[in-house]
C-alpha cells in the first residue's frame, strides 16, 4: 500500500529503543492521529516491511492495542514484533497484504462495493464472538445522544424526540472500536487485514456495528440501503444484532459528523436526507 511523504513533524523513528526490530528505511507516513511510519527493516535476520506506531496524542492507547493483539491468532490481525512503553509508547507490527475498499471500488459508479458487503459484516460479527481479556472501551462523545443545544445549532430540533428514546439493554461484547473502511484491508476480494485496535475493548455491540456502517466524508460506498442490508445480512449469518438500535446509533454518529463537515455540501445534504427519511 502506498503512503504519502512526510506531511508533518514527527518523532525520529530511528531513535526508539527497539529490541527485536531494526529499521532501515522509512517508506511512507500514513495519515493518523499518532505518528505512524511504513518502514523497511530487519526482524529475526530477515528483511521485512512493518508499521511503527508512536504515541503522539493524549489518550493514545498503544499498550491496550498490543495487549489485545497478543491474544488474537489469525493472519488477518497484525503481528506485534516489537514494542516499548517506558517513555514514549510505541509498537511495530508486520505489514499485512491488501488495499482499502475505497481504493478498490474507486467512484463505485456501478455499485461494485455491493459484492464485498456480506463478508464485511460477517467479519465484524466473527470478531464480536472473540473471547478476549480486555478493559471496557473508553467513553467517547459518539456514545451519547447529541445534546439539545447541538440539535438546535444544526437546525435538527425535530430529532429531539427520536434521540429521547435510546436503545435499552445494550449487548456487551468484545468490540473493535474503530471498524471502518480505512482500517480494513482486502486482497483478492476477501478481507486480509484488520488494523488499529487502540480503541478496542468490551463495549456496546450494536454501536460497534453502527460505527462500521455509517458513511464518512468522501466515502463512495455504504451510501445505499442495498449496501447496508447486505452488510447486516452478512453480520446476521454469524450473530444476532438489533437493527433498530444500529439505526439509532448511526443517526447519533451522523449528527456529530455533521457538526464538523460543513464544508462538504454533498455529505451534509446526504446526512440531512438520511436523518429525515428515518
């Protein structure tokens, strides 16, 4: 996967206290909240390609990610080959094959994404079945109904009644926490990698599904009822979920994203239309 050249000042990745990985060259600088480097280096006497992740922001949970990944034993999960937490937390994981779905389907003019949706949903359901020792997920504003003041600011006061009745009896399970297209790799039309487990932990199953399903700015897929239905069909082939709760949480996420997407007229219009229809 190709990544951009250096786009901001970062920590020097060659200065980290590695124990088993020796970096040789930095190949790219993926966009991320933390400092992430695509690197070429030596591990166990062989040249490998890997990703170095270094805590940059307050609340970075690299140690949590390493703990979770140490319990996952499948080729689709990143393998941690080095890490350190004494000063600046960092981890090194082997590169996984594949591309993001956004690259594969491009403009998605013929709804090419539809053939990927069932496996997409089924894979999340399989992840939700994992028995992982983990802490509860950290609280985020997206977990909560948007306050009335925000709805008023966004001219969405008609949604107050909808958000006044949140789902009850949320099902708790192991959740990825950030299972959306930018963290999923595909190779030969199958999922080949699930990335970024920093936000993972025990949490609300149906919110985790909603977080995977709602459309992000610039995203050319997951825009239609057919795609969403196929995703849920795949999920429910593996495990149950509450479709009404998922729609509620999707609406919740859309309101928050509307708050900081004002420059993207097409996306904002999509959100308002989606909310109105529901």
